[in-house]
C-alpha cells in the first residue's frame, strides 16, 4: 500500500470512528429543576417621581420603559443518563493500552483463581473492562472527569402564572413636560434621571404656573406618558413660596433674607430655602451692612 493510500485509509478510519462511536453509559439520574418562561405582552413608556407624589419644590424623576410580561414558573422533573462522550482521537492511545492490558487481564484472572479470591476478582474484572473497552474502536474509557448529562425525558408542572413589569431606565432621552401654557424639555442622564423644578430661584426654570396638572411625554410619544395632578394644598404652598421669593427680590436685605428662609422652611421647602440663603450670601458676601443685618436677624 502506497503512503498516500495509507494516509487516506487512516483518515477514513478516523472519520468513521468519530462519526460512529458511542457515548459510554455510566449511570441514570433523576432531578428536579426550575424553569421560567417570560413573554412580553405589551410595552409602554412611563415617568416616576421621587418621592411620589412630590412634596418638594424640586425633585427627581426617572424616565423608563415598562414591559408587561407573562411569567410562567415550572418545576420540571427530568430523567436522563450520565455518559462519557465519544472522542475518536482518544483511541490513538486507548487501543495500544488495551493491547497491553489484555495479557495483564489474563494474568490477573489466573492470580485471582489460584489465590482463591485473596487477590480480588473485582480487580481482575476492572482490568478486563479497561482492556476490552480500549480495544473497542467505538467506545472510550469511562471518565468521571469528562462526563455530561443527557436528558431523556422531562415532565413540566406549572406552579405559578403571573404578570410582572420589567422596568428599564432610559438614558439620554428627551422628556417634555407641559403645565398650562408652560412647556419645558429635559434630557435624562445615564441613569434615566432628570431634575424637575416646580418653583426655583430662577423663574425661567420653574415649571409651575398655577396649573395643577402636569403632562409628561417621553421620547417623542404622541400621547402623554404620565399625568401628574398635585393637590390644592401643595399648589398653594408653591404659590406662597414663589410670592415670598419675588417679594424678597424686590427689596433684599439681610433681615428679610432670614425671614424669607424661615417662611420657606415652614412650608417644608428646605432645599429651596437653603438654595436662596446660599445664593444671597454669596452675592452679598462683601456687603458689610447686609451681612451684619443677616447675622443680627439670625440671632433673634
């Protein structure tokens, strides 16, 4: 046989081994496993506030996508087998070893017979199995280190069927807020969060303008995504806080600053009160009369 034919024959034999070899059965197994199926049945955008409903003159909001999902939870009883998968290339060393183990197996059986089992027959049987499995071109030696599980049957049992919301924050999207004749556009950060100012020190940044309804539209939706309706009591606090800031701005002084800050704190708008105090003190830090007036009023 020419070298080319020898190589071709070896290649064909190797391919035949790889395609026709059988997995080596080790044992059966039975086990229970949990399985969850999720199917999306609807998607919408939403805006959620922190806190909800709002209680501050400024607060954070999150734009998000909400997926309504049907979630089915199963307990699955699985029957299968543990096998050593067949690898044809392993026969390159298993077959020579099998040839060497055949005489060792015969000697081992003879030794077991003449020692009346003192040399255990189980040892002889194990050597025999290794020898003939190694010589079998369609089986590999059993190996616990490279076993795999093969499921033969599975019986699912439904244990729960519920609907859940999968919430995903939307980073870097535009949110349009409309209240009365005021319209403002916000852009969310990488966490889907944006800051809303109902009443602030800068009137141009304030969203509240007497109307109690606020409509939010996310990412170009045609219809409002969320409508926020504030209470009459909360709207009244916002109106009073804005009036206090405007009144102070018409005649600022150190004493009036203290009075305005205290009144804003009485309305529970502590962040707005502190922002006003911090801003005005920075603006008048070089005004000795203003600072003296502020310090004296603070001590009262």
